[in-house]
């Protein structure tokens, strides 16, 4: 697999209040798998088997692995339920191991930014893991409110900003489009 390693892995952040952060990361994952790279995605706060989970587990495996740790519903970030906190910490433990092992070329930490902002994952520890990762490992971090320290460290930061969204017209989340 060494012949397909990236010569230099970078840090990418997709943040902002607009739709498309996870979708952007998944597009990158699809491209990476198509080029023979190994991808690992950790979803920190998504708690149902989404379309991306079904595709990664069924169609893109073994080149892409996805683990999700959330429960159905939203996490109260200001006062998280002990079970939600335990799941976020379990996700972070796995993410640290996957990044450090260097066996995957692209590691996506989906919805970690809010966990960092609300200190569910220690920011200083996350920054250290990112700085000390194997040089070929590309890491993508998604979610609203990326901490300024992460933005500073990252090589690429994209902020998704809503201009118009059909949700405002009453369109609910749709299977295959939003989940």
C-alpha cells in the first residue's frame, strides 16, 4: 500500500452554518477510494445509520471504514447526557488511534468541531494529535464553530454559509439527500 501513500497529508476544516460540510468530506472520501487510498471516517454525534454509513459499510468497504457513535436526537452540548459524553470520548479514543497508526491515508472526523468548541474533546489534545500524526495522513474535521486554534493550524478551511435553504420553506430532511 506504500505506493499509494500521500507524499504529504494536510489538515482540512469544513465549518460554518451552511449545509454541505459532511457531504464535502464524503466527496473527498469517494475521490480518495477511487485513487486507491484507505479512508476512515468517525462520526462523533450522528446517531442513525445514514446513507453515507450504508454506502461505506456496504459498498466502499474495505477501502472505507465508517464508525458512528451518536444516539438519535441532538446532543445538549452545554450539559451533555453522560451517555452522549461517553460516546464522544469513545469516538475520540478511536480517532486518536486511527490517526496515530497511520494505516489510513484520509481520516475524517465528522462533527468534531462542536465537540472541540464545547470541550467534549480536549482541544489541546486534539491539536497535539494533529501535529504529531504521520506525515502522509490527511485529516478532515467537520462541523459548525471550528475553534480558532484549529483554523490557525489547518492548511485549508472552508466556511459553508447559507444563502438560501429549502428548510425555511418547510421542506423536511429527506432520505438520501439529508440523511
